C-alpha cells in the first residue's frame, strides 16, 4: 500500500513557483485549491486535528480494509476460479463461432460471384431470345408480305371488279407490289421468286379496271342519261384510278383523257341545246328601247298582262323578286319540252335563273367529282375543271351576252345581278371556287347594261314634257318588302319620325290659326301670365266662328289630301287617324282656354263646337280592318 501523502515520512513541503514561475506555478495553485475544497480535508482543517495524527489514523483504517478485502477474496477463490474457467470456455466457443462465421462469409462471397455470373448469363440469353423473336417476327412478316396467297390469285382473276372481295384483294396486291419494289431496291434475291406472279396479277387487275372505268365513261355518251349514276359508281371505286396511277400510268392517262373528252362534249352539247330551247320560252313582246319612264305610252298591250293599257307593269316589281328567296333560288329548272306544251312564257330573269342554276348544280358536282376521283386540288383541280367545262362556260357567256345586249328591262337585269351573287355564295358554301371567274364575266356583261338602261330612263325623265303625258300618278311607289326585314324596320322608323312633321303641315291650311292660338295661349296660362292673355281677345271670336263654319268640310278635305298622298291604304289611314287625334286634342285644349276668365265677357258660347261632335265625325274615317 502506498503511504498517504500526508504521512510524516512523505510529508514534504511543496515547491511553489514564485513570480515568473510560469504555467507550472499556476497548475500547483489550482491543485491545492481543489484539494482544499474536499469535504474530508476541510473537516480536518476546521476541527483543528493534527494532520500527522490524522494521516496515521487514515492509514490504519486503510490497512484494516485491505486485510478484510484479502480475506473476502480468499473465501471467494473457488467461485472466481470457476468464473475464470467459464470465461475461458466462452472465449473458446466464440473463437469457434468466429471461425464458422468467417467460413460462411467466404462461402457467401463465392455464392455472390456465382449469382452475378448467372445474372450475366441470363441477360445474355434474354438478349439472344429477344433478337431471335424480332428476327422471327420480321422474317414471318417478310414471308407473309412476299408470299402471294391463293385467295388473292383467285379473286383478282375471277371476281368482278364491283365485288367487295376484289377491292380487298386489290388493296392487298397494291401493298404487295410496293413491298416487292422496296425489297428489289434493297437487292433481296427472294423477291425474284414472286416477281413474275405479282406482275401477272398486276396486268390482269389493270386490264379489268380499265375495262370497267371506260365502260362507265361511255355511259355518259348515251342520250338522256343521268350523269350522277355512273359518277357515283366511279367515286365508290375511286381506288381503281389510284391503282392505275401507281402501277399503270399510261392506262390512267387513257382513262383521264377519255373522261375529259367525253364530259366536255356532253356538257357542251347539253347546255347548247338547253339554252336554245330555253330562250324560245321568253315573252314575245318584251321591253323595248321605247319603254322608258319619260316617254308617252301609246300601246294598248302590256309586257305581262294583256288587259293593262299602260307600261306600268314594266316598272312594277310585283312578285318577280320571289326568285331570290331560298325556295326560288333552288327550285327545279324549267323543262322546255313540258313548258312549251302549255304555251308558258317567262321573263328573262326566270330563264336566266333556270340556266344558271343548272350550270351551278352540274358545275359544283363536277368539280367535287374531279377533285376526289382524279385526286387533284387547288390550282390543279381548277385547271382540270376548266378543261371539262371551259367550252360550256364560253358558250353560255356568249348566249347570255347576246340577250343582255338587247335587253331594256332594268328590273330583269337587276334581278340577274342578284341571282349571280346568290349563286356565287351557294358555290362557296359547297366549297367550289371553280365558277368564280364565270360569275365575274356575267357581272361584267350585265352590270354595265343595267347602268345604261337606267341612264336612258333618267334622261327620258329629264327631257320629257309633262303636258304631253297622259294622266300621271304623282303618288310615291309602294314599298314592297318583308315585315321582318331590316329595310322595313328602318322605313317604319323614318315614317314615325316624319309623321309628326307631315301632320303639322297638312293641318296648317285648315286649322293653322286655331293650332297657333292654342299653342301660344296655353303657354301663357301655364305661366299665369293673365295680362298677356288679354292681347288675344281680338283673335278669339273670329277663330271660334271660322272653326264652327268650316270644320266639317275641312275634315273631309283633310281626309282626301292624306289618302291621296299614300299609295298604301293602311299607312294613309294610320296617318289620317293621328292627324284627327291631334286635331281633337288641340280642339279640346281650345275649348278649355275659352273658359278662362280673360274671355268670359266674350259672346261666343253659342258658336263653340263641342269636342264630342268632332269625335263623332272622326269616327267616320276610322278604318274597318
């Protein structure tokens, strides 16, 4: 046992660093301070015990404790030996387990390498399998596309071209031809095995398609044939021409040229004959250069109705504008053979509508057919259309020009201009721009002629002598339009605005004095200006007596004047009623003014007309509809 530091044998004075002792001195000081803070030392110091004695006492206690510990250790020696033996055995077991685990670890490392090797082999095998499947799929597809099945040979050789099975096998053959060409380009020698049979099937298919299409084209040449039937059949089998275009361009050109030549002649012949027969149905006695507004009419027959004795119908619209309604624009064309049996005659615009509607209907259908069947669009479609319809359009324009140049019927010309605009819109709705040039040509013919005829009528009015004219109707012409049109609404608005002004003017000659008096005197009464009202005393008596003597005749004259100013009886009656209502209101105010104190001394009571009499008289002119 080590002696306690406080023992006398070891009790030595501590060396302490003085000033400048450095860091060692500071450590000793801190150590002493720590020792002094110990509870045992602090107790020994505070109790005044001698440290040497205290050290010996502590040493004695320590030796006693040591002896006790040795005795306890000797008594427990057997247990300690057993524990040591157990610990040795555990170390041996753990050492064996460590060896086993290290062996497992080495074995697992070997297994991991084997698994990794197997994974690499599996990935390689999977890639090989995938590649083989792709090769097998491509090879199978290649063989399928290259092989010519018996069903294809049978239907191409024996089935009619109109049969759906032929169409299916023709499309399959088209794909096979394209595939063989692609493989030949890639130098695939296997294509040589089927090249011969594919070429023979192509020749057979082309031969059958050519025969069918030319047969349909020849049907157009039959008289009175319906063009839509063979056209619809050709559109249904438009793949035939596509097949020819891909694999037999010479035959495709033959079919193309044959159709163009045939239809060009068919349309030209049809419209020449139709136009010639159509013009025969025009009125025999038409409008001439003498049928002008400012020229005196000496004829007894009219343009439209034999019973009329004037040319008034020449400048009357009537129901001629019915051609511009949706029903009128698209109604059936005139059949000259049928119309001639009933001795029917028509105005020029009716014949023009029938001709242009037939042209528009056939032209739109032809443009759509050419675009779909021959697979052209835009400029190419327009060029092909003009190749087919060019002669027909030129002939129609020439015929129309001949009639228009001799036409003096301004209404007919104007209706034709509107028909052109409407048919142009219909063409655009059908997505057919091919006739735009035709419509422009017609407008260049008709519009200048219309301006010329209108100027002739204007000049005739400027140069006419009214004294040499027969009885003239000075009333305005009737406005004829639909009730729901924008024009009608606008005219109603203008009529309402001007009706008040017209009523003031038409009442002024008959009742102007009374109306002026009522307006001025009523204003003074409203402002309580009694002194100024006395200035009107001199006017009251003449006004009352004049109105009492003339009001009935004045109302009758008012009725005649208003009704003569309006050709529309309904409008004239409504204006007359408003005028009478204005008069009755003014007269009622007139009688109320006369009751004012400023006019009590006047002797006019017997001459005042009761407003009730005026109302009863006005009811005679009330409309009954």
